[in-house]
């Protein structure tokens, strides 16, 4: 099979994210490219959760509406998702909880006989799935052992019972090659930051970036990383600035609400020229919104947050591979230009699982600007052509380093002088020009396909679904990865002059579209989605056809 | 820059008679003495909020972070996380630390971070021209409360004792020797040192006559006892006209938060290896 999907559903608290990951690893072990979408409401017990695991022989980063196998831990899953099942698809379900036309596994009975806890039910279904997919028991055994270091034995027992009670329905090809590393978007961001030189990570928990905090806290020992969870996001941002002054390479992570609290600190970082990387995982709506669902509603906010005017970098990677690369580069560029760099993620990217392809492109060798001997006496804000002053950390022998949130002179002493104010303002913006120039060396706009009839323009996690849709419709994709400073020249070149331009966004007001119009680009139609759920391939293809016949 | 001395070239813009001069003076002498006793001034960082007090950042030839209103303490915490050996001193205002940034103050005490917090407590917002603060007396008539406040003040000494600060003191600007001594002790203390310094605002709130009459240095107070410290703290509620004890209320020993960040860093090649190993495990 070249491309197929498995949906596993049940109640919150039944370990459906974990179950999805195990299925993903099973398929990954057979050399497939994997994408996994996990859908869950914001509660700990009860409610409906499901994971869609898609496997394909080509690179993917989006889910499909239709599934080939439906794994149901309860009746609700069957009611909600039976309509997705492709003709000839298989249902595997708990026959003690529901009735269906498929492979019934008596999970309650099995658990009782094995004396197993309720959380192992999903292992029974996974075992049954493995058999149905023609996966060898040894492969499943190996993965369960790895994924359940605790409770290995009991999970294996339940899985084996499910395996034995099942029958083969599909044929998974023999392992053709070793699978790629399977990581979540947040793990890719974390690893990218580490690769870029991260030494501290400071965050207050907030979906969808909490799992980045958890991941980095887990590996802090391995990487000598300092992970801190302070009292609130205001403290997060200020601690990050303090840490940067002390020589740390530091990142923070949050979602919209936390980013609101960080904005005063963001302006401080801009004014005081303290580098910091902000991972902003978008979720749906203003205020608390839909905490566990996705959105691209914060693009303009990320570009403009804070009073006043200063330079910043905003990037929006599309999948784990891009997230890995751009997290590393964001950190390097933030330190090189002494600016805040925002990585715009969303629930889809942060919590989705992807096969990671490490860019063949080598990471840049971004040189840093420490103070030299000519810098005596040291001046934290010395004027230079690029606007970038040599950055000395505290302490530096013989240097007095003065960092200031007021307009200041070259020494960092407060000023209200008109000429100095204007010069410092220009210095802050000159760094942005230097940054733009540097970005010219990067692939800041991603393109795909050839068709001259239709160009789909999108950003962030919509990249992969647009790519597949474009392939179906014979269209092209043009996707800016860097969103600020906007790579207008590269974008114009990439867009060319298609007959029609349709902008696809996961928000209600077409924010990228408004940026494009600002640069004088024609937007013929927009396809917007703001219900918190990412587009499936089929859904997007239909929506695009509705506006572009 | 420091060759020019500890006081910078920045023009001083405090009002004549401002209590900040006395704190600046005590601070300068404390630093000079510590310097002559072997403290490296390169390792001192002065972190301030925003307000009249905060101009300290400009006035000293020391490393400084002139932060934003209420947020000196978390910036200072970040510095300590980066380098636990730094001597970080926060000069903050009462509006700054007790209103806008109270959360950070309490958490710094809870964590017992090894840094010093000096509150320039003039019991008024100076820079914004005279509104009440959390330590203004009940009924204070400020520009935002022309008919008088309806809320009694906090007792920051009691608050900080409760929150876990391991060095808690109160100073008065017109007790120079004690203030200088206290600042020195605070800087050298391992753990969170907190000094609430009673200071007048020459323009908007000047109770120096009351302070002169009421402040006293208690004798025989047991500084190692949190109960005695609490009792002493309750002698004055920042509201009534009662005796005002000044001096070191409490000094204790507790583990310091940032100690867990003293450690070696793996070099860059070993980082790359570790990333590679992690990814290999995910195949
Ligand atoms: C977020 C924010 N809110 C308000 C202000 C305006 N502001 C500047 S200083 C200040 C109060 C200063 O009072 P205090 O901290 O007691 O310092 P003092 O001037 O008395 O030394 C205020 C409200 C600000 N700079 N930032
Ligand atoms: Mg004040």
C-alpha cells in the first residue's frame, strides 16, 4: 500500500496520543513516511479523543478525511468516524463496548483475564491492528518494549491477546528502508534550538507549546540545558532577557495568551537589543479560545506586537524538517543581529508527528559580534554601519555593560536628546535591513509545482496540505517561510504571474493576504478555515475548487 | 568607563532633598568598601525598575540593566540563572516592586535567589507625580485618590518573611551608617536579601519628621528567629503612628535556587552527536 490512514479513537484518558504514536512507529519501522494528527478536547478525562496516523511512500505532512482502518475503543468512535471509512476498509473494535461489522476484540474480557489495568486497552487494539496489517509480532514486541519501559509485560500480554484474536486484512510491504526519525513538531523545534546553541529554555505551560517545555526539561541533563518554569509569562520574558545579558542563548515558548503577557518584555528586548527566541504556538481564537485546537490567527500580532518600532525576525516553518532548520537558524540570527526572533508554530505543527528529513543544506555559520580590543572603553550601543554593536556579556573584564529600556546613548545611559533619539531609532531599524540582506542567502520562500493557471499561497503548517492539493489540481504552491522582514523580492519572483492566486489560511481575516495586498499583489480568492481543525487534503481540494472553477 | 570613578557622567536629575541621594551614597560606599575587600566590580550588576529610584542604573559606572516598570527582579533572576557568581543588586521602587511587580518579588523570596533587593520606599509614585502606592498610609490623598485611599497598606517586611526571604531588613535614609552596613551585609549574604528602605519624597510625600521621631534600633533582637522577626515586623503596620523598628530583622540559611545551574556545558560537537543519537532512537 502506498498511502493509507489509520484512525484510533476513544475517551480522553485512554492514552490515544500514545497509542497513535505506537502505530506511527510500527508503520515507520516499515519505511513509510508518517504524519500523525492528534485531536483532543481540553480536558483530562472523558470526551472524545482520536489520532489519525497516515503512512505513505512519499513525504507527507497532512491528514486525509478518509481512513483505511478504524480502531474503536468505544461506540462513540464508530458513530463519529464510520463515515470516514473507505470502501473495503477495516474496523477493529472493542466487542465488549460496541457492535460493528469488523474484527471484534473482547477487551474487557481480555483485561479481566490478564488482570491488566484499563489503560492497557489500547494495547489490545494495537495488537489486533498489527495482525490485521500483516505486521510481524516481533516488530510490535520490539516497539512496545521501547515505548513502555514501565508496564512492558502487561502491555505485551494484552497486545498479544489482541494480536491472536485478529486476522490479516491488509498487506504492509516488507521494510524497504530504515524509517526516518519520527518526531513531533515541538521536538523538532527543541532539537533545532539545541543545534543552534540553546543553553536556557524558559517557559510557562500553555498548549500547544507545553510539550516543548516537557521535552527540553527531559533532556536538560544531556545537553547541560537550563530549563526554568517561572511564575508567569511576564517573568519568562524578563528572565530570558536577563539570561541573555548574562551570556545565555535563550528561548521561551508560549501561545497567544502568554505572548500577550510577554509583549512588554518583547519591546524591552527590541529596545535594549537583547536577543531572544520566542516559540509562539498558535491556537484557536482570542482569549482562551479553543486551547487544544489550531489556528493561524496570530500572524499580524507576531509581526507587530509591542509599542514602538524595532527589528525582529518572524518565521513560520511548515513541518518538522523545516522547524528543525529554522529553529536553529532563528537562534543564530537572533544573536547575530541582537533582535527577538519569533518562530510561529501552531497546534497542528507543534503537536503533530512527522518524519524528519534533516535539510541537506548545511547550517549557516553565523558569526557573532563580541567586543574587540578596539572597543575600549566598551560601549554597549556603539554606532556601526549595520546597526549591530559588539555584544559583551555580563561580566566582561574591564567592561561596564549598560543595558537600557529607555532611549539611550552609545554607553547605554538614558537620553532624551532629539538627535540621539533619532539616531538610536535608526540604528534599531538598520539592523532589520542587515537582517533582510542576510536572509537573501536563505530559501525564504518555498515553491512547489509548475502550473501557471493557479498559485496556492499559504504559510506555516498549511504547507504540506497545500502541496498535496496543488498536485491534485495541477496548481503551484508559493509559501513564504520568513514572514518578517517580508521577503518581498523572493516572493514576487516565486509567484510570477499566475492566472489566479488563491490564498489559503487557517484564520478568519486572511492575514497573509492583507500583507500580500500591501505589497501590491493581486489576491483572487481566499480559502479560510477557523473552526480549529486543520484542513484535510480532500477538504482543501474541494474548497479550492469552489473558489477556482 | 570605570576609570572615571564609581559615579557616572550622567546628569543627576533627582529633586533637591530627595531621599534617593542618601541611598545612592550608602550604596556607593558599600560597593567601594566591598571593592577594597576584594569584590570584583566587574561581577556586580545593578538592575532597576522604572521610577525615580531607577536612575541609579544611569548614575553608577557599573554593569546595569535599566529594565521596565516592576520587572527588575525577573531580569535579575535571569542574570543569576546565566551566571550564579554574579553579584546582582536590584534597586526598585515601592510602586515598582510592591504594585506592578509584587509577584516577582515574592517568587524571588520563595526561591531564595542569591541576590539583593533594595526597595526605595518613599511610599508614593514619584516619577508619575504623586499617586498612592501599596505602602502609602490609609486615606493617602494622592492625585489618583483626591479624597483619600480606601485601602490599608501592605507590610512588606512581613510579606517577605512569609515568602521565604533569608535576609530581611528595614533601613532609613537618615541612618547612613546602618544603611551602608546593611547593604554590604545584604550583598554578601548567600540567598535572597531584602531591604525596605524608608525614604522621603521631597516633592510628594515627606514624613521625615515622623520617621525621625519613631525609628529605633531594637536591642537584643534574635535575628535567627523567624518568630521574633515576625513579632518585630508587626510593631509597625506602615499606617499607624507607632514605633518603627529598623535594622536586620532576620537572617537565615536556605538552599539557593540557582545553585542547580552550576555545571559544565557539553561542547558543540558533543551536542551534535547527542542530537544525532536522539534522532537515531526515533527511527
Ligand atoms: C507598565 C508601566 N506602567 C506604568 C508606567 C508609568 N510609571 C513610571 S514610574 C511609575 C511609578 C513609580 O513609582 P515607584 O516605583 O514608587 O518609583 P519612584 O518614582 O517613587 O522612585 C509608573 C506608574 C510604566 N513606565 N510602565
Ligand atoms: Mg516610590
